[in-house]
């Protein structure tokens, strides 16, 4: 069998904040078309890893390769253009805009903490991208997540779960091929969680999207991921199929022992 390609490779990644080492030499890769889980106790360095991969933080050392090109330290905007995106919480400024406006601002506005910065100049001058193709894609994506009936609602009025759907929908506007999801089900009710998971699997099947998912719920990881990476204290403690990593004493210890 031919080995699958690895669109995302993280090598010896390190990130320090002052005296704190948030990521301490993490090495892993993500297989094409997979739904890979990234788990680990609070403070293990999962979110910081995502931030280093997507250009929100500049790594202290180590490298990130996307489709065999080194992207370490590139801007979030450039990385998103390459097709590697993460979801971001709806920024306060965007709560006062409608769901549809949020969707139409999304291309190029997927820069995390700086999303507001890249979006605000447009906001101030009242410019919202008007290209018909963008509008069409926005509607299609809202329909896909079954939130098109909320298109004219202010984003700030959405429920927690609806917000999560919008966050995912916005990220999809950039037409990614690898998506990083950091606890996308937090605060989402079971019905909506099912819907989100269905959409994720559907995107894998129909568009060949690859997902790296940070999630606490081990049952959800076991049922949905074919590969799991376990982080602990900034490093990769173990990785493999879920049935394997849950047998690892060290992994059990890291969870139960904090
Ligand atoms: P996880 O997402 O696995 O819970 P994080 O990546 O958020 O872990 O955090 C890893 C460690 O890095 C924690 O000790 C956290 O306090 C620290 N940390 C994360 N972001 C920052 C930051 N911007 N400044 C200082 N310390 C940070
Ligand atoms: Mg986190």
C-alpha cells in the first residue's frame, strides 16, 4: 500500500512565553483526509500549537511544513490563503454585524486575534465585499450548516451552538483543505454537536478535507478519529489509533494524574 501524504508536518516545535514553555519540542504530522484528534490535559500546549501552526504566534524554534513547503512564521493571512485554516471566535466587533456580513467578510479576515484588525478598516468605511460569487458561497455554506434562516440576524444574538456553526462556516469561506478545530463543541448541545460532526464527516467525504481536532470528550474522539495525538507538558506523549493510546499507562496517568 502506498503511504498517505502528510499535508501538515510539525517538527520539534517550541514556544516560550517569558519563562513559560508552552510547547516543548512537539513533533507530529497529519495524514491527508484524516480526522486526527489532538488531546491532552489543560495547559498541555494544544492551543499554543494551533496558534504556532496558523501564524498567530511565532514559534520560538522548530518548523511547520504545509504541503512540503515551510510556513513557519508566515502571517495568518498567508497561511489561510494556502488552505490551512483554524476557526476563531466571533470577535466583539463582528457581533454587531449580521451573520451574512460575517460570512462575506470572512475571506482574508481569518487572522485570529488580528481578524478584527484586518476587518475593521472595511467596517469603518462600510465596505462589505459585494462580489456575487462570495455572496453565493456564503449562502450555500449557511444552508450547509442549516443556519441560512439566521442570515440577517446579528451575530451577537446567536446561541452558543449557533455561533460555533457560524465559526466553522466562516472558516470554510476561505476554501481550506486542512482545518484545525479547537474545542468546536464547547457549549454546544448534543443535537447540534451531532450536526457539526455530520458536517465534518461530509466535508471529508465530498471535498477530501483534513481535520485536526482538539477535544476533551474521549468518547467523541474514540468514535470519530482514526488517529490521536496525545500532548502533555508541551510534548507529544503518544500517538496512534484511539484503541492503542487509551491502553498506554503514561497517557492514563497524564489524564488522571493531571
Ligand atoms: P491547552 O490548549 O492544551 O490547554 P495552552 O496552549 O492554552 O494549553 O497553554 C499551554 C501553556 O502555555 C499554559 O501554561 C498557558 O498558561 C501558557 N500560555 C498559553 N498562551 C499564553 C500566552 N499568550 N502568554 C503566556 N502564557 C501562555
Ligand atoms: Mg486550549
